[in-house]
C-alpha cells in the first residue's frame, strides 16, 4: 500500500521546529549540557539527534532525577522539562547539589515543553531557586513527525485529562498545534468535526486567529479540509484488536518514537542462520553475548516496511515469502556473470542486496514473533469474541467467555477490553450484568481495582445502560461490518480488523462522498455536536481560491487533514491510507495528526489507577 504522495509533507513541520530549537540553543553561548525530562528524550529524538545537538555546542546529556549531576566543565546547564511541578522539585534538588559541590561556575536555564507554566514558576519560587536560573523559556514543541503523512503530539493522557480530570489544557495545545500547521501549509478553508472536543478546539482556533489581528502567514493553502474527530465519538475502535502488521507490533510490543524493542535472542538466531556455516561442535566455541532486547527502527524509508506495515497480518507472510525468493534470485545472478564487466556490475549491487536481505530477515523474524503471540494464550478466542460483539451477537447479557477469563485470572486488560467493547456496542450494560462483572473482578483481581472501574465509568467506557444503543443503526447505515472482506487484496477499509471498518474512518469516508448530509440520522445519534464551518482566507489570497476560498464536502480532490483528539490506532491510520490510495476516484488524499497513537492496552492503562498493594 503506497504512502500519500501529495505535496503536504510533515517534514516541513519538523524543519520549523528545528529552527525554533536552533534559536534557543544559539541564544546560550558556550558549551552546554542538557538535563532531560526522561519522558521527553524519546520524542525529542524525532526532532534532533545527538549530532545535531553537538553541532550547537551540546557536549553532555543527563536525566532529571534525584541524583547529583555528574561532574562536567560546561558553561551552561539546560533543564529540558515538561511543565509538571514534580519535575520542578527534582530540578531544585539537582541545582542545590550542583551549587554545593563547587567546581567551575555554571549558569542554569530552564526550557519548558511545550509551554510555560505559572504553577511551575511558583513552585520554583517556593524552593527559592527561581533567581538561580539565568533564563526560563518556552520551547513550543507541539508536533512530532512520525512519517511524511503522520504527526503526533505525544500527549498520552489527553483523553484522561478531558474525561476524568476535566482539564481542557490539551484542547488548547491541539488548537495551537493546528495554528502551527496552518502557519506552514496555509489556512484550511473547510473545517468539519464531530464531538464536544472538536467544537471546543474550533472555538479556540477562532480565538487564536482573532488574537493574531490579521497578521497571519500569507501562505497559499495546501490543505483543503480539516476533520476533527473526538475520540469519545468512537470508543469501539481502540478496544478492537488491530490486525495490521504495524498494529499488531504495537499491540504486542509497543512502538515508541518509531522504534520497537524486541527479544534479542530471536534476532541472534536469525543472524546465525544467515551467516557462514557453523564450526563443528568439537571446537566448543564460546557462547556469544546476546543482548536481551534489540531495538528496531520502523520507518517508511525502508521500502519493505512501507509495503507491508498497513497490510492485514494474514497477507504479510506471502509477501515476505516472495521477497525472500527475490533475495535468493538476486544472489543466484552471480552464476550468470560471464565477463569481468558483469561481475563488476554484480559486485556494485552487493550493498543494496545486503540491505534488502537484512530487511527481509528482520521482518521475517518480527512476523515469527507476532505469530507466536497469536498462536499462544487468549488471542484467537478473544478475537472471535470481539467479532461476535461487533456483529451485535449476545451483547445484552453476561458473557460466558468473559466469566471464564475472570475465573482463570487472565490478564486484566484483556478482560476489561472485552467488557468495555460489549458495553460500547450495547450502549451500556444492564445494571445486573455490570454488577456481576464488577463483583467478579474485585473478588478475583483485588478490591483496589474499584478505582479503575470507577474511572472507566466516568470515561464513558463501562456504564449502566440508560438508552438505546446507536451502534446497530451506525453499523447498518455506515456498513461497519463487512462479510467476506478480502484481507490479501482489500477493496474496503474493513480489512484492518478482518471485517470491521473503524467508525471514525467511515465518517471520514462519507464526508469525502456523498457528504455528511447523507448520514445526518447517524450523526445525531453519536455523542456531541456536528461541526461544519468555513474559514475566510486573508484578502491577499482569496483571488487564488475563487469565491471566499471554501471547499465543499462531497469528494473534491485535494488534501484533507484528519485530527484525532484523544488518540488514534494504527488500524485507523491504515484505513485512512487505504482511502488515500483511492484518490484517483475523486476523493481527497489524507494526512493524519493525533494527540497520541494508542492501542487497546495503552488506552486502558491511561485510565487505570496503578496502586501498589
């Protein structure tokens, strides 16, 4: 499946961020040490690597912690932190210890990402170290480029903040991120959205634009539509098992900052099988030191990964098999070389062939690891249960499979995910069914989980039924379940869940044609208001866009930005990329932004209370 090939490339967002970073780094002359908030170090690697920082006189890097900073001769120490008061306490300790230790005099700086915080500054004043800081600045790092068509804000607690803590800060950050995107790619003429968070973000965008007072960047619009999707509109999709290659990697092993950590032993075995013949056992070679984990970078810059990442996992094996045969065929070509020139040509291709071979070997090993996970444990029976729920089968009573899982004390997240999925498709659970599940869970897993169950209720994932479920109507009208879907040569986005099309992506698809007017009945049943607005372009740009600069819904070609507020899954990303491949049929090409890429487990973890008992 190809990546979007339009003119909108989020590499421009990365470059704009790097320019802001360069300005900050160069504003501090001399040698520097960066003391990282550990949660920022990973995402930051997507913006600037060590060689980039070293080019701007960063010679040392440490972590914010309770420990004393290692000795160094740098002139400046920069604390790079999220705006959390707990981190200010740790920074206070490290500055105090550094001042007591003596040595060469250093200047301290604090850079807060992505915004300054009055609470943090007050905490520093309470510690009486506010005056010890030469500068306190804001690094407005809002968007991290994952791929040319995908950016993430890396806000894993966005949905929790909105639903449990009633904290709208993340919505303001989303609005700022969208203003950043518009600053690079031009004002987006047409805005659509569904859900309360979508309308709130739009209102904030209007306010931010008003505050600019007409001083907007005069950039010709490159994105025709913005589609804001509130996660609360579709809570079914993150609870369903992702069945794409990339989705399964994330579900079983967690992809963080475009990298995944996998068991090193498997890759050592794969390397041995592809190396020269082993020595005889009589030589008793020493066992090699095998790393516990192997870190794999996952990027579309690797052609094979770009080809298979959005495929249903059942289609990955045959593709890898074809590529393995291609590797063998390429190496066999050496036997056909008869002249020195032909041999030289073969040798010149060896580096590319070795890289291709390594890529095939790596992904074959990953596929084997995924297959082991699928073949063991609850995966297949739980998936079958999901499919029945998604088809509306026996969703209104206590489920024997869930009861068995609880009785056997299977992983709690698996149990909760199935319960929440049953609740979502049924529009809530009957009070006696919900009480039965709650009682069994607390008796089996411990009463401290009562807080997690309460959180799931408050977050709209596990609650007593109060009205008729909108899911049956949405399922029928939007064709959410598709029988006999082709997983190897898909013609419908439902392949990403082997028969279920993400509701969120169906809404996007219908907006592209025939338009949301055709599904007003479904939209009225889904949570929150429906947003349809246009933004007037600056006068200097209007003549380039025709009357007023708006683009109507209904399938006009162009580029559409889909922004998920509260997180999105790799299955939804794959579904939207699938829609982009149909651009020649008149639909738009999609680029994607999200507050965080999530899976069922990470979504539930963000809402759980991790208590020690």
